[in-house]
């Protein structure tokens, strides 16, 4: 099943054989919870195996996604 994503490194995912389904590219922070909810529903309804949500801190998107039954989202980052 394809992965639902917001703005990942598409080339790296494609190289790994992952089918990417972009939900949106937004410049408004206020719309991010809508995308987190949409991705979480795709996973919970088994239309995607997993989702990748990308934003500034990731905290709000993880909180929003975790409100969907059956979803466990985590905030993951690396030091740059």
C-alpha cells in the first residue's frame, strides 16, 4: 500500500521502493492539523501502511494524528 506523506524526501523513499502519495504542500500552519487527520485516517482505514507527517516541530501533528482511533504517532527528529 502507498504511504501517505506531507513533504518527505521523495527521491529517498522512491529508491526504497515506497509509493508516495502527497497530501498537500502548504505554507499556512493553520491547515496542518487537517492534513495530519487525513493521513491518520488513511492509515487507520488501511488505505496506507503508514504515514509520514512533516512540519516545523511535529508536536501538533502527532497530537492530532493520535486522536484518530488505532493511530499512534510519534515526534521524531535528528540533530543537524
